[in-house]
C-alpha cells in the first residue's frame, strides 16, 4: 500500500501537500526483518500502475524478496492518506482508498499458496481480513491445519520468512516463536488433528490490527477473534481488545484466546504482558498472570507503525532463539525506533546495540530514555547507555 504523509500538521482539509511513502502492516514487518538480516519474502497483489511499481521497488530496496508479488492489470494499487497526529486521538484522520484494489482481490484461487507456505513463519494481519470476503477466505485457508515444527537451535542456518496481506508478508528463521464472556465469541477452534488434509502450514504470527473503519458491518470483532484463536503467535493491543471484544485486561484477553502458544498484549507506555504455554502442555501457561515487560521511556514523534515494528522486533529475537523476556524487549526497542521518526517505517536498531540494551539489568532498563535519533547516536558513539 502506498501512504501519503502530510507535510504539515492539521486536518486533511488544510494540509497543502503530501509526501509519498510505503505502508502496510505486513510489508512494514517484512522490511524491518529484512533490514535486520532475516531472509524475508513479501507476497501480495498490486496494480499494474506507477504506484505498484513504486511499492514493489521500495520494498525490494529494503532487501525483501518480492518475486512472488502479482500485478493486476484491472485493479489499482491501494493508497491511503493520514494526518500527522497520533491514531489514538480524536484529531487523527485516515482516508483509505482500498475498495476494489488489487490487494482486495487476493483469494485462494488468485495467489501462489505454495509460495505463501514456503516460509517457516507466516505473518498475517487482521487488516487484510477486512478488505474483502476473498481475502478473509485466503487467511482462513492459510491458517488451517497443524503448524510445522521449527527447530529450536539458535545456531541453525537462516531460513526464509514470509509476510502477506494488503501489504502482504512471510518469513522463516533460525528458531521458533515458540473463559470469560466475549463480544462476538465463537465456538472452540478445531484441534490441528481435526483439520482435514493439506500440508503442514508455517508457524502463524497474527497481529489483530483492529481498524473499525475498514469493516463494513458488525462482524469484524468476531472474525478477528476466530483468526486470532487459529494462530500460534498473537499480538494485540489492550485498547484493541477492549474496543473489539469488551475485554478489560490482559488476563481476560488470554481467557478469550487460550489456543495461541504465545500471546502478547501490548499496554502502550506501560509495556507488554506476554503469555506462553508450558512446552508440551497446550492450554497451560508457564505464568498464569503473564509476564510484564515494561517499555522504556520514549519521546514520541509519531505513533503510526510502532505496532508493526514491535512485532518485527519480537519475531526477530524469536527467530534467533532468544528468551521470551528478551524478545519483548527487542519488540520495545524496535517500536522505539519507529516512534522516534515521522513515517510508518524506520530502520531497526543495529543488532549489537539492541542486544546490549535488551541485556540491561532491570534498574537500568527502567531508566532508559530514548529520543529522536537515538539509534544513530548510540551506534555511532558506542558509548554506554545514558539513563535518567
């Protein structure tokens, strides 16, 4: 998807000009992972137009394999415009032009399913499910069946990763990632053994990404709940869970989503609470209340894209076989890189820098304060971390 960013603050009616950029939840994740050295593939449909040319060229420029992207001569590339404000504020405006787009025509019959299943980890987003009934059918087809095993050894050779969706993406890597009433709740998810036929699917990473404006009816929350229950790793904001499903806290979210092996509930400035099944014991978490991992203090420039960066940072650390708390810290650091730039997409912190910060003792981590330019400044000077 092509994004148009305002050149000045204010409502869309008053913005004099926009700058073209690339956007899309899955493509943001794919680009960030590729920049960090993970072999990554992005799979989607774009129009046979100039915007499609720009999108594919820019994503490939980040090191992402785009050879499986299909061009649609009959439908345009999707675009959207937004204001400079935080999406969480009433002043924030977003206008989507995705109806009838090339990406909205993605379906099991129009996509290369073998390519989509070729990675060890497949990252999907709830935004794609909102684009069309065909897109939803495709997500359901990709999420059906048991997940293939991913080796635990952190030193195994890199494998390919894949992202797919309205901005589409998938990737593989060196290591796995490893009830209260709910609005829109559906019945229990079938066990993998009960899903008929087909090859074993990749490990599914799913970011809920609830966007009420994209859904044409009230079915959105229930659809997203069902998709999340079918995934292996789920990312959801506490505010999203409240808005979509009426769930008041992370434990209620876990009660509604007991199936995913790993559930990350993002808490904004407070950090994230992560739940993970006891190995070999589906449905029972190693910490029933979850593990709270605080976020560092960040001087925010723009909040758009931070969720995608968090998912990419978490998955990068998981692909490297790092411990669970360290994965969440990497998610926070990659999100901080995105929060301190004006666009949707920011280069992730260099691996040695991120590893050094993620390894800080709790007291030092708790006083970490990151502002615009922090990744370049810390990497260039290689000084000890400044805290305050």
